[in-house]
C-alpha cells in the first residue's frame, strides 16, 4: 500500500482506471491481515487487509472480471508465512 494510505490508493486507482483499454489486465498484491512477517515485525510498515477491505477497494470499478486469490507461502518449516491477496482485474 502506498504511503498515501488506503484513500490515496483508491483515488489513484479510480483515476487510472480509464487509461486501461477494454480487455486489459491489472495485477495487485496486498498483504493479508494474517501475514506473519507483518504480525511479528512491529514497525515494518506493512499493513494487512481483510478480504472485505480488498473487495471494497475494487467494488466501484466497472470491471469485466475481478479475481481475488489468496497466496500463502511458508518459510523455515512453517515458522513464518507470507500471506497475500493477489488481485487480477480485467477492464
């Protein structure tokens, strides 16, 4: 998430949306609220988002297709996990 925060990102997403041609794809990656690096590294600056928050961000867009997938990768035999929302949007 950019330094401008949730509202700033939502504004820029809406402003940039018309520049995508119909049929074009955009890909976004957000840490989930369960990402262990974010939870165990205070002050790291990574914000985690629930699925509902991610859905709300993209709800106003007239997307032809919106796919929200969850990607989880573990490290150190499961000691930590990288947990992200992978969002694919087709105009």
